[in-house]
């Protein structure tokens, strides 16, 4: 078992749908535990809410408006003492299409 010298990997996940996000987190956690590395998390970060207000009709009903919002859910994972197997397994992992993954070492 080769341990990368005193290193940690930080994975930050973002998605609009929290169910898809949580499913991806479970896949990552299972993969990391299978390879023998330690993991901290998942830590839920604050949800960012973008709100948009639009006119319902451009001509007559100026005061009638409609509101929409987009919620961006985020999770944080720290992998401590990653092995070469851990890195290979993470690179081969196929996550859902709606999940944005940022990996920092």
C-alpha cells in the first residue's frame, strides 16, 4: 500500500438536485473506504438560492409578476492519507450528469 506523503484531497460537489448529489457522495465514500483511505464528511455547505422575478405579461399587467428560484446544493469531502489505489478509483468513478466536481490536493 503506497501512501502519498502527508497529503489530503478536498472534493467539493455542487448540484441543483440534492438527491443526485447525495447519491454521488455515497458512491465516492464507498469507493474511498474500499481503497483503505480515511474520509471526513460529507459536510453540507450552505445552499445558494438565486431568485428571479419576471413580468407575466409585457403589455397590460405590469404589476403582475412571477418569481422563480434556483437552489445550488453543495457538499464537501476530505480524503486523508490517500493511496494510489484511491486516486485511480476516483478517476474511474462515473458520477451523475448533474453533479459538478472540484478536486483540490
